C-alpha cells in the first residue's frame, strides 16, 4: 500500500521547506491549494491503492481541503499540525530547509511592479507617450513570449529555484 503526501502549500512556501523521502512507498507531491479542485478526481483515484495525506504549514488549510473536497473519502486525511505532524511517518519523511528563493511567479510580480512604477514616473514627468510605448513594447513582447512559449528565458537571465534532492 502506497502513502501519498500531497503538500498543498504555495510555491513560495515550498522553496523554504520541502519534503523528501528515500522510501519508495512514500510518494510526495506538491499540488497548491488553488489547484486542488482541478485535481480532485486524480486524488480520489490515488486512494484506490493507498492513503493520501494532505499537508500544509499548520494543518488549517489541509483540514479545510479535506472538509470541502474529500469529506466522504476516508483514505484522504489531513495531517494534524501540518509540517510538525510529520512524526507519524517515523522518520521516513524529512523536511529540507533552504534559504528560500524567487519563483517564476515572484519574477512576474516584480516585472509587473516595475512596469507600473515606470508608467507612474513617466506620467509624472510628462514623458511623451511614443517614448513610453517604445520602452514598454520590448518588455510586453518578452512577457507575451514567455506566456505562449514552452521555453523560459527568465531562467537564463536570473536562475530560478531548483531544489537539491
């Protein structure tokens, strides 16, 4: 019987602390809370050959997910106490702590913030609109390219977090 541990924390939380296990019967995956509804059938299918533990930082979010999506499935459990509740796995699952890093989502937030600041400053100093468009066009083309392509140029410009497993 397999044990599935689904970490429902957001990417920003995962880059600081993530879970690993050397045992093959413990399968650890990250499905952020906002994607649980889309993966409800998948998670229910996992319970056919094992038990699914939902985990978050403190246990509150995972308990809410259990109640909202899997109330009638006894093989989906919310791990009480969140990351501190890992003791039920008898040392077979470890928490790796990192210094944290930026995620692609964080980079996109920074780019949007820079664009907004640029627009405000350009408006404040009465910069001609053709100069505003000429400087913003390459940035917007870059963002659109990143959204529609499968490659990530941002990874080549600034290294994106990759956990050491």
